[in-house]
C-alpha cells in the first residue's frame, strides 16, 4: 500500500492558490499559458532552501503571507509617488499597482516605427505580437515567473520596427499607490526588430511602512544586429517584497547591455535569464546593490550560450551596511555547439557592517572545448590603506568612506551607456551615501 504524500501548504501558498482559482476562462493561447503557470505553481509552490536556485532566498520562510491583488490606483496619488528618473528626458509611462495609468503616460506622438500599447489593450485587440509572450522560457520552474504569468493583467508592449533607431529612451515607472498591503503583477514585452536600436528603462518605488508586494516580469526579444540597452532602478519602500524576472532572447550579431540597480525593499529577488540564440552576439549584464538595515537582496543570473562566437560579460557590485544580506548567483552555460564562446563573470562585495553577510555562487557549465570562460567573486571591507590616504589629506572619516564606496560602485554604473540615465543612477547612489552619513 502506497501512502499519498501531500506537501503542507504555507498560509501564503494557500492564499496564492486561492487567487489562482479565479483566473478568467478562455480557450486562446494566453488563457492556456495562464492555466499552465497556475498548475505549475499549485504543484511546486514557493521554493525553499533545499531548492538549489533558491537556497539563499527561502521564499517559503521570507514570504509569510500573500497580500490581495491591488486595486486601481488614484491618478493623483500615482503621480505624486512616481518620482524616480523624472529628470531624464524620456517617453514616460506610469504603471500603478500593476496597471498602466493612461492619464500619466506619454502614449501619443510615437516615432515612426515605434509601437507602444498596454498589455490589456493588446489582449483585447488580439494583437499578433502577443504570440511572442511567454516564448522565452527559463528552462526550470520559477515561482515568481509562474505567479506573474498567471496573474498579470496589464503592462507594456513595445515593438520597434527593423532598422529603426529610437533616440529617446522609454521609461516605464512602476509605483505602488495605496494605504494597505496589496500585491501587483505587471507583465511587459519588448520586441526590437533586426538592426533597430532602443534604450528601455524601468523604475520601481512605493511608500515606506506598507508591506506591499511587487511581482514584475519583462521579456525582451532582440532581433539580428539590433542594439538594446536596459536600465532598471528598484527603490521600493523598506517593508516591500519585490520579485522581478527579466528574460532575453538575443539574435545574431546583436548587442544587449542591461544594468540593474537595487536600493529598496525589505526582500528583493531579481532573476535574469538570457538565451544567446544568434551567432556572434555580445551581451553585458551588470548590476549594483546598496543595502542597509536588515535588507535582503538576491541577484540571480543564467546566461545560456547556444551558438558559436558569442561574448558575455557580467559584473555585479554589492555594498552591505548594518545587518544586510546580499546574494549573487550567476551561471554561464556553454552548449556543445557554442564553440568560440567568450564568457566572463565577476561578483564583488564591500562589507561595511559587522553583521552583514554576502553569499556568492558563480558557476560555469561548459560542454564545448574551444572557449574562453572565467568567473570570480571577492568579498571584503574598505581598504584601510586607501582610507588612511584620504584621511591623511584632511578628509573626514565618513566622507572618505563615501568616496571609496562611490568609486567601488562606479565601476558598474559606468557601464550604462545613456548619459542621462547614468547620471541619475549616480545621484541615487550619492543620496544613499548621504543618508548613511
């Protein structure tokens, strides 16, 4: 006699499964996609520390409860809260509580070859570009992505026609607006045609003292010889729970550069999956996190080299103060057919707090024999000789420390190509350092 083993569901899992039970009916591909994601979550639930990819970020423990899906945000409140990157000259689109706010979004007067619409409108119109939604798969179960796929009802759909260069960045400003804990799910799709060029920025922010939850996912389909720059700034409130997924499919001789900057949220996890499916492509995935208090931030990266001649570079910097905890998990996979691959990955952490902790796990998995690949990780405190050098020249201790931290983070921030976005990120880093002082 075989006993049936059923996993014990946490209160958060039970609430999420109940939410998944109210999915709208339908027989189209998107409805099937939602149902498949819901079934996947019901079968697997929230990951725990025995799941290798989540061993340092145990969602079953960290996510103690699941908040209800957020309602429609008031326009005035959304406008007041969406402050990040306003100084950057860009086409700005506001997404509040997971839904686009048309009154605050610049959706008119689009450049020739550029299409921007909301996910809800694209679904209602049966837009054929949605055939690409859900087409980039991470190759393994991801609870955050499964929940987003099942529950997201709105977001942004951007397409750039082949050969078109969009000079002005597109900035999608995500904001939580409300007075009670709630969850938002936003899903976006960006398709960059062959030979096209686009700069795409995302920002995330919300109020302090409210334990809201944000789950956002963005898919990037990059055509042959296209150029895509992605900048992501996450500065949610200190009580927030932030889950993010970025998925890339990179075509032949394309160039992709992505930078993620994390300063906010009590718990944050950013997962990046990249498939290099076109030969001779070049990608750079970089990031930085500035953590304090008891913040927990996890950057997890998976780069899949499937074809010959591709190059990937990854550089992540983490600064930890007080009792903060940082996590970096990076994996480069080189398939058997991916000869002439050049892949390099580095994670560096600067520990300022005596109780801070950093977990680094860089990995290489190589099935080809003609490759150049390497990875590394370092973790330490401020160089005492450099600190002494600055103090000997009359610079106060806190200011000297700030200069060294700024230089440490600056190496990663300088990889951002767009000058306005780069300067805005430097300003956010300086603001974090001023608050620390």
